[in-house]
C-alpha cells in the first residue's frame, strides 16, 4: 500500500480565538474550507500517481515485457533500499512544499480586491452581474460649504461601483450644473411636487423613483459619505429570495479630513494617497462610542429596497416633506406592520458617514429637550408629525425597533440576528432560503460567535424609541409668514402674484388648479383660505396660504355656488383682498380655482399697460359686443398696482359693501356705469373719475364656460388647443358636484386625490 498523507490544522472552532493572530486564523479557516479540501484531495491524487510511477508500482508499457517479479524484488532488496528511501524522502519534501505553496498562493489571491478600482474592495459581483443601484436624494443648492460636502458625498457614491447611478430631485440650476460632469450617471429630476419654499415631497419622490429601472432603490441624505461596505451589504441583500427593505443609521463625524482625487478613484489626505482601509480605520476611531449610540433620525438614514413584486406597505404614503422628520420612521413602521417585505437593520454593516451636524437629533427626535426651538416649533416638522399621527398603523400601535432583525458581518460572513429572541438567521445561497437557529447553540467558529454576542450587547437599548414617541401632539398648524412676507417670497421679478380664494368644499379643485400651475412652471401663486380647514389642508400640501380674518364664517359645503347667499358673501372677500395686495405694491392676477390654464396668460395680460384692468367677458353670444351690462366676470382679471387701478378698486369694494348682490354686478356698475353708460366700443369701458380702462378679454383666448359650447365637445382639450385658448373657465354651470364632474370627465384635471400628488405629464 502506498503511504497516505493528510494535513490537520486546527480552525477557530477548536481553538481559542485570541491564541492565533487574525491572519493565521483566516488562513487556517481557508485550509479547512470545502473548496481548499477539494484542492488538496486533487493534489493528493496527483501525488499518489507520481508516487506509484516513482516506485514503479504501475509499470510502463516497456516494463510489462521486460521486468519480472524477481526484478521488482531486486529493486527493493536491502542493498538498494537506502538510496531509494532517501529519494522518496526528498520527493515527499518537494510535494509537501508544493501543496503549501499552492494553498498560500490561493489564499493571497482570494484576499486581493475584486475590482481594479482601489475604492471598491469588498464586492462579490462582476460589473455585468452586479445589481443596478440607483440612489435618490434631494440636495440643497451646490453653493458654499454645503455644496462642497454634497459634491464629496455624491462622488464617494459613484466611486463605489459603475453600477451606481444618482437621481437628484431639485429645481435649482446649480444641480444641473453639477450633474453635467458625470454624464448619464447623475440625472436631475424636477418633475415632482415641491412646496412653495422648494422642499420636495417624499411621497412624490418615491413615486417618481419607481419610474426608474433599477434592481435596488436607495434614499439617503446628500451629505453622507458611503464606504465600500455599502455595496457589499446591498449585494448580499440582492441575493435574498424575499422582497426586502433595509435601513441604516448614520455615524456623525466632527471632521472628515479625506477627499477624492479628480478622477474620483483614490482617497487623499494632506495631498497623499491613502488606502480605503486607512479611511475606515480612522473614521471608526473618530466615531468611537457612536457605534453604541445609533439613532433613528429620518432624513439622514439610508433606506433601500429591492425591485420586487410586493409594495413597501399597505395603504398610501402621506404627503410628508422630505428632510423634515418622522417619515422614514413612519415608512419602517408601516413596512413592519404590513408584513409585505422582510425588514432589517443594516446600521452595523453600512458605513453611512454624516458630514452635516446641523440637523442631528438624539433619540426620540422632537420630544427631546435637546432639540432646538426652531426644530420643535417648525410648521414643516409639525406637519410631518401630524401626518404620522393621523395616517397608518402608528396611531394604533408602535413598533419596538429592538426586535428588528440586524444584519452583521462576522468573520467575513453576513448574518441576520434577532438579539431579543436570541435567534440567528444565515442565508444559504444554494438553497436560497433563510436558516433560523439559536445563536448560542449554533455550530459556528468561536470567533464568529464572539463577534455576534459582542455586537448584540452594543445594540441593547438602541433604536428602541417607538414612532409614537417621535410624534408631536396634535396642534393647529400655522405658517410663520404674514401676508407681506409671503408676497415678498412668491412674487415674480415684476412684483406680480396670482391670487386664488377657496373654501374646503373646493379643496380638490384648488389642488388641481395648483398642480396645473406647477406643470406650467408658474410658482408666483398665493392662496387665501376661507376657513381653517382649507388653511390646514393647504399647509399640508405645501401651499403659500394665508387666512383672511374678514372671511365669512359658516360657509356651506355644497350650497355655495352662483346665485346663493353664500356665494354673494364669499365673492366680496376677493375684491377686498385684491385691493389690499395692490396697496402693498404688487400686481394681482385673480383666478378662481375653476379656471383651467392651458398656457401662462401673464405675458398677454401684462401687455395692456398701466391704468388698465383686463377682465374676462361672460358674454355667451358668439357675435355682438362683449361688454354688455353685467358681462364682466370677476373670477378672472388682472390689475396693476397703480393709482388709477387702486382708486377704481376702492369704488368696487365700497359698492359691494352696500349691495345685496355678489361683487360681480358691483364691478360692472362701478367701472362701466349702470346699464353700461361708460362703455366704449364693443370691448371696453372707461371709468370717468379714475380714468381707468376696463378691457374685456378676447373670448377665443379667454373663453367662459358658455362660449362656443367648448365644454360639450368630445375632446375639450383638443378643441381648446386648436382654438388657441390660454384659459377656460368652468362656469355657467350650477352646483359644485356638476362642476367637478364636468372638469374631471373632460380630462382637464391634474390632481390625484387618492395619492395627494399632482398627476404627471
């Protein structure tokens, strides 16, 4: 029998972890691995064959014919044994050395980076196999120190893998300038809903993200650095057979002395290139005890999910404001409550380095006494808190984040653990399933178990603040802006504003009107709320809204249309508000919410010059004068802030105050004279005391609801566009419900009531 050879090297499962260096432990485990064992078996087979030939146990073809058993015996006689034994010993030494050399070479090869990009060292996919990762974020303007931090953060993301692309939700021109240098990998997307202050809506961002084709969707703050473990963790998650959602809290650093070279491939410090391992080491030292104090702060967290079949949660995502707290907590809470996806915490495997300290809160967010007065008193944070309290399951029960599965990486292997229930889940790539077992009873190397137990101890007490403790008690929302400050914010360069007035019964039509203006890139609009419900609703929708203290109370929900007493009281509010704004030095285009805008009418309206009030005509006859008595429509007109216009509007307000009718007859009787005594031509009036000209607008461009039967056409939009309409008034119809039905069925509707988002073009 030929001699057998085996290698027995202890692995960490049988040796106390501290007795070996980390490198030796890894090498031992490598030798014990199944792949290495298979290699050794293969080598041993080859060695055995060589041994047999050397000892001539298997004779060659020539030996079969010439050598006999006596000759073989002679070869092994005592006279020839010593030289042969020495030869055997030498060969064995060479063979053993070769095996060890092969093993060491393979181990060293395995330890090399998988990519020629020195920043990406932990991946397990080739570029063609790696999942496509799309990161979505909403940056501030790329100016000053904030712009520098954002630029560094985004470049750190792109450096991790060529499979990463970035979508910037922004309306600011600096975002487009920044994105140009990265080609198709960085795209600016502005076709989502923003508040009048430019804050994006999170629910609109998520909805838009779904339109992009990606394997993994990621949302994160623009001032957070990512390191290679981000890609490794997502690559691991991508192999899970369940639809999943992960989140990772940030680590704050007071100083980040590293930056990327111009190519974005190497980290530098003080002008010298450093390895990514050095960055990780220094950052982890800087973080210190922060590993023990991870906080679930919303807008700086990483949250990611795979492109799967299941939605993130049941129900609809409320209109949370991005970056204003609570919404990530709400989303995680709802995902856990819904049970549609596997939710886990990757805070201990993803290095999310937060560069911006200005918005860091301790656990339990706005209830903490450490939160600033501005943060706790901000209407934006209050609004998000209010939405979290009203919508979803958080109002019924809370989720204890300490029971959420945690993703760890111990001894080079990803593990999912539940420290509360003392459970460990290990993903088996071959079976594509999650194995569950007791942590302390599982058969794993002691080094791995020590890592698991140590990390679970660090996790005790973290992320344990339930969502209900992050919610501010319900209180009335108030914008911190007066009418004067709102005007200064929203007016265009010509000091012009678009004003509308609405009550709660018309809130959906208000939003369709707002969405249409947003589609037309018209942002200088202002909303006057006739009641507190409309005011609160408008704040939640991010509208520039103000309360009119002189507005009538007890406005009917369904019975406030043309001809009713309610209508008469409401319309008189509009002329008073217009006069107030004119006196503050701003031009006003008043538009009712039932006026649909096809194009921006302001360039046309501004062309009439001073001392002219341009108003829509309510005349329905296709021929004849359009300035006949009581044919001035006070639901759409443009007034300049000049002396003649202000004086004329004062006459209208005084007349309406003593009239038992709506303000519309007061407009005509005051400016065109009773019975039309101040008429000039077929489309004008001149008020003699103020010398104000009233210009009745061309009905082909500004048609009312009865002109040419446009609302009865099979395709209203096509007919109006063919005619060249700038706007179309949805009047000459009685009743709120009928008005809504006509506009929705015609397709002239731009608001999704179910999702509370503007419909996209």
